[in-house]
C-alpha cells in the first residue's frame, strides 16, 4: 500500500505539503497541488481518512437530516448543500427523519456516531427543548427552515407567515373574495405559519376565514388532488385556491381540469416554494419564492464559517419570501 512518505518522495515535496493538499489548504501553490495530486494518482495512493480524522479530530464530513429524500423541495435544498460542501472538500452523510419524533432522534444519534464535524437538521417533530439540549454537545448544530429561541445564530429560517400572507394577498389584489385553502399538516410549524399569514391577509380585507373551505393535506401532490376534489364536492362557491406548497398545487390544478374547469378563467391558483415544476404546468403556476437554492447553500456556508474557519463568509440567517406571478391567477371583473 502506497504511503504518504512515498508520495512526498516521488513528488519531491515535504510531508507537510502533501498533508496540506490532502486537507485542501489554500497555502499550496496550484502548480504544486497539481503535481502532488498527479503523483497520488500515478502511485494509486488512497488517503486513510480514519487515521486523518483521529489525528486532526475532524472527519471532514457533515451530517444532514431532512424529512424526505424525494420531491423538488428537498431535492433542490439538498443538492445545493452538498455542492457547497463538496466544493470545499467536505463530504456529506444524509438521512431522513420522515417527520417522526422517534426517527428524527434515532437518525440524529446515527449521524453523531459517524463522527460528523457538524449537523444540518431540517426537523419537524423533535421539540425545541430537545434541540437546545442537543446544542449543548460538542458537535455544532445548524437548523434549516426552523427558528429556535436561544439558537438564532445557528438557524437558517424563512418567514413562512409572510409567505402565506403574500400568497393570499396576490389573490385578493386580483379581486378574489371567496378563497379556498389547501394546507400542509397544521402541526408542522411552517404549515401553521403559512395558514396564519393567509388568515391575516383575509382579515385586512375584512373577510372571515371559512373553515369549510380548508383542506388539510400532507404536502404531497396526491393530497392536493384529493383536496381540490373534496372542496369542489362541497358545492360551496369559490373563485381561487391558495396551496401551502407547489406539489399540492400541481395536484389541485390537475383535479380542477379533470372536473372540466378552465384555469385561470374558472379558478385561480397559487402555490408556495417556487420549485421548478411551476414553470411547466398549464397554466404556469404563480407561487411564493423561498430562495431554496440560497437557503441550502447558506446552511452549508454557516458550517464552513463556524466549524472550518472560513471567516470571510457572510451569512444571512433570515430569508424573506416574494411573489412570482405567472399565468394561474385571473383578475375578477371590476378588480383594479
């Protein structure tokens, strides 16, 4: 087995230089780095990362826990976290908590046993108290899409309440006054906040939220389809629907069209998250943009700054959503 000493000798550099290359240090000249890497390749050298981590007390790996491993929301966020860390020579270990307290706790413990240098957690079920206790340990914790008092500097969060407000206001400003709502599970903080924002916008127009026009989905496309059919079957008139995410909005759109409705002429629709599919539905879906790419990257940058000494990195902890208007909202006759 080729050793670091043999690489050093063959490349004509010091052991310290080879070590700096292995640790992706910026103190190595590009030409020297290229020479060392080429020598490693020629000799078939494989770094012993276990030995390195024992010597440096770092594994150069970051644990990531997200609710699910599928769907455009988590896929985009995860891809950007991984890319940002990979570009800095770090690796990721990924697992899913499925919005279940026991699974979230089990998978956090799993990541801790893998000697991760830091954890990025997108969790719904574990309590704030659990997270605060976890934060007392030696492994840095970053929270994504969640705000916990006492961990503000470690949170990358979105103003979900304002996003829900903006979605409803986009429909209200178009003249709609009878608006149905398809929510995610209301026990989830982001879902509850989006619904709260929706209600606030209605109140500003002196409109009472109609519980009969609420359907609680699960953030997946099928519940959007089922929710739309459920609302239409009630035979209560409404001219618009706000959905708590784009996947449910896509399902709702499909259900409405299968019932013979023309969108947006017969029914206006807005989603939330502004994932890529919004540009390919028919009509193209209006949505609330959350800057998912940058939120994921920011969580990774926070780890790079605080755990790996990248002090030059600037961090944005709080993200503010915005409305992206496309073709799925029609103005009601007489609306300004």
